C-alpha cells in the first residue's frame, strides 16, 4: 500500500491536469481567452488552489492548452517553406492551416489576439508570418502569386476563417478545404490581376507581428 500511494497521487494529479486542459480548451473556443481562471476551475470542478498549483499563471494555461496546435502550425509552415516549388508550398500552407484552424477556433482566437494574456503567441505569430512573407516573395518571383499580395491578406484570411466555427462539426473539414481552395484561387496570378500594383496596407486588428 505505501508503494501504491505515490502512484495514486501522481495519477490523480495527472487526471486533474488533463481535465483542466480539456475544460480550458472548450472555454477558450466558446468564450475566447478572456475567461477567468476561476471560471476554468469552476467548470473543471476543482478548487482555484488546485488550478494555480498546476498552472501558476493564466499564460501558462493558454500555452499548455494550445501546445499541440502551436507545434502543428509551425510544422505546416516549415513544410511549405521547404517545398522547392514556392507556389505549391504556399498553397499547402493555406489549406493545412485552414483545416487545422477549423478544428480549433480557440487556437485561432489566441493566435490572432492582441489580448495581453496572449502575449506568448506574439513571437510565434511574428516568426511564422515572417517565414510566410519570404515564401510569398518567392512565389511572386515564380510568377504564380499575384503581385499585389501583402502578408496582411493572409491575416485577413485567418480572421475570416473564424466563421468556420458556425459550420456543423461533421461538415467543417470539407468546408475548410473548400474555403482554402477559393482563397488559393483568389491569390493566383492571372491576366486580370497581373498588372495590379503592389500595395501596402495594414489591418486595424490584430497586429501582424
């Protein structure tokens, strides 16, 4: 029995942590990252002290809740940038990120948020957008990406993609792929947009980096 007690305590602690993260992800998706730690504790049916013992700060909870998505997002961008065909790589990034974000709107909100409690995402967002800007530049030189494209156009796509949350889960991935296909078509250089001059414009929110 004495040998089993530490194991039981560790298992209980892991169960608490898993339940906290599950509840946090659901609440972030439902209400955004502005929810309070007390709300997470209440929904997880644990005391605030237990929550803070596992996650001393809200930023730690946000980071842990979206750790898998952060890694997946970065891998998608790195794969696209590594493709020897920059247009193909650019298109794959749009499709895969749109599908990923369609599965987890809470992550989209955290990634795109200018909320102070999402500051941990700012460096991640800036690094990925910088990589994508370089990829877009190569796709332009290859004559495949419309010349008036700016990185804020991609930010606009991510913001617009939040609407996928309204699609029933059973149809969400199909809708995400369709949305991505329409975006790729809009970004492709054609005779109609080839003469469009490059523009410089900034979206009011959120910042791109």
